[in-house]
C-alpha cells in the first residue's frame, strides 16, 4: 500500500474514462502539429526557405564554428529576444547619415522586406551556429556586396559600405541592441561577466568584416557609443525609414506579433534617439503593457521554434538510422 494514499506519484490511466483519454490524445496531437507548423512558418518568415545551418536539437559534432554551443553568443542568439534586438539595431543604425544613405540608395527594403530580413537572418545564423567554413563564406559574401555600396549622402559626403568606420558602427549598434534586448527580455538572466564575454566574443565579427578595432567589454562598448554620438543625426531618409519600419508591408498573419515587437524595440532606444526619430512612448505604456506582452510573445515563439527543432532532430536521427540499416 502507498504510505500516503492521497498522493499519486503517477496518473492512473485505468481511472480515466476511455473517451477522455482519446480526447486528450487528440488535443495533444493537434497542439503538437500546431506547434511545429507555427515554428516552420516563423522560421520561414525570418530566414526564408533556406534550411537551417545546423540542427540545434542535436549534439554538436565536428567543427562548432566561431563560438560553439557553450558560448554566450549561442545563448543570446538562440533566444526570441533577438527579434526585438534586430528591430532596435535597424532603428539605431538609421542615426548615422552615411550608413542610412547606403541603405536608402542601395537597399530594396521597401519592396522586398522579407528578402532583406532573410539575408540578415541567414548571415547571423551562419556566423553564429554554422561551421567555420560557413561563417567565412558569409563574411566573404557580405564583403563582396559592400564593394558595390558606394555613393554620396544628401549632405554631400561620399560613403562606402567597405569603410572600416561604418562597418564598426553597424557592428557595435547590433551588439549593443542584441545585448540590451536579451538583458530585458531573455529567458535566462545574464551576469555582468557573461555580458562582457558576449561583447568580447562578438568582436571577431567586426574583425572578419575588416572594421575598426572593436569593443571587447560592456564598458568599452558604452565608451564607443559615447564617442560616436556627435556623428549621429537623423535626416529625412532616416525618419522615413523609421516610419516604414514601424508598419512594414509584412504578411497579415505576422502583423499582430510585429505590433508587439516593434514598440518593444522602441522602448529599448535611448530617449534622445526616440526624439530624433520621432518615435515617442506613451507614458507608462512600455512597462505596463508593451514589456509584458513582448515577454509572453517571445516565449510563445520560442516554444514553437523549439518544437520544430525537436521534430527535425528526431527526423534526422530516424533518417540516419534508416541509412545505416539500408544495404
């Protein structure tokens, strides 16, 4: 006899009516299929139709790439908070007139925002989770594209995407945005030491793209942002792009989620950047409404992506087993 009869260590299937069991199994199957389909649609929206560079649900074998699964970079870049950090990075980058001129003159973001998002996501995925060979190929592709992005900004100054100074600006604005988004919305708390490690790990990206010497700690990152502020001012190109980014022409099913992610990204910007871009916050709305909604949303999206990763990992294992058994 169980010493505590009122405590059941495991459910008794024989005590559950068969009809209830069948209904529960049916609901569970539906939820599982919905989870996988939601994850597949989300990944398709973010990264296009390219296969993942690595199945994160499987143990890492062979070349772990630039960082590896034990790195802080893997921890941050696999979190749903990256969606918010990515939008914040784009808004912040608009503050540099030369960087903004290059986007305005050479990017087709207004007509094909999905393709631009997919290219950016594929670069981050390849350099974070891919092999060293995949990462190097991604760096080489970006550097080739940079050679074609040249012109003259509205203020008359020439610009080039290969300029180490502009490469450094884009790098630091991304690292700052990804880190701040994770610190506010990430699933696992980040220590100060881990934050420093993340900045240091990510320095290799700036170096591989031939940027200026990058920050290697949170303090150095803050100092970089302080020193570059006199160069930052927004013009018509930046304000137009910011307004567009708040309500882009994305697929209808994705719009409710984006309506949560975009305000969350705005809330992470410095107040002076929000003023320059004319993106005001409603007093109290960020902490009382936007942040709780964003946390709930990214947990749901993470649940979907994890479910897809687990399903794909199981399929890969099964396919490998079949291949071994096939003569």
